[in-house]
């Protein structure tokens, strides 16, 4: 059996094909190696919650925010405790910044006034920090962790920290007032 040498045209065509495959691989490799963007995905669902169980009464405490992101609109379902877990409240005026780092929405509970809730998401979207109001202290933000295990038992509620007196502007903390 004898092998013949490829003619010049065939060798040139193979060389061009090999060079173009190498060029495509060099261009595509950095794009394939990029990690997906961390943070809140543009589509899907995320649940943030600080729900806990009171050890003495066995009642739930805290709140849960379910964020649903669709092509046309973002929706929020808000649940909170008022002795027992409330009926879900569908929020209106849901706004999420394009980077997925800040959000606000408006809710009107059946037994309360309409209010706007705003917060910031951590860079990895695993923590939602709501502006003010933890344990009745407007200076302490509420932190809701993103829930991935929906079958887990709720943690025990922690006691609220004692309120620190707020010093008037111009006075150091703890200084006696005149």
C-alpha cells in the first residue's frame, strides 16, 4: 500500500482550516471561562425570610418576601407576623434597579396603612437588608437571608437587643443632658 503526498491546494486548505479553528477557539475561550454574574438573577424566584418560632408561645415571628422576576414585570409577595403568619399581601409599585442591588415596593396590609418597604441586596444576593425597624428601633436594619432549603425547620427567635438612648446632635453618646 502506498501513500501519495497531498497536493499543494489540499495542504493549503487544511492549513487555513486549522488556523481558523485556532482563531475561533482563542476568541471564544475567554467568553466561555467567564463566571455567571453574581447577584440577583434577572428571571426566576428568590425568597428572603427571617421567620422564627417563639420558644415560649410557639408562634412565628418575622417576615418573608418572595420576589418573582418575569420578563414583563417583577412581583413581590409579602408576609409578616401579627400573632400568626399573615395572609400573603401582593405588593404594588415593585422597583428593582437594573443591577439587582436595590429594591422597593409598596404594600397595604388588610388591617394597616399603605407603606413602602425598601432595601439593598448583598453582592451575591444571599442577604436582603431592609431599611430600619428591627425590634422597633428605626436605626437597626432588618436582615433577611435568602432561603434555599424550604423544608428546614424555622430557627428559634432571638430576644431583641436593649435600645440604646440616642444622643441629640452635637452631644457624644452617653453624655448627660443639660
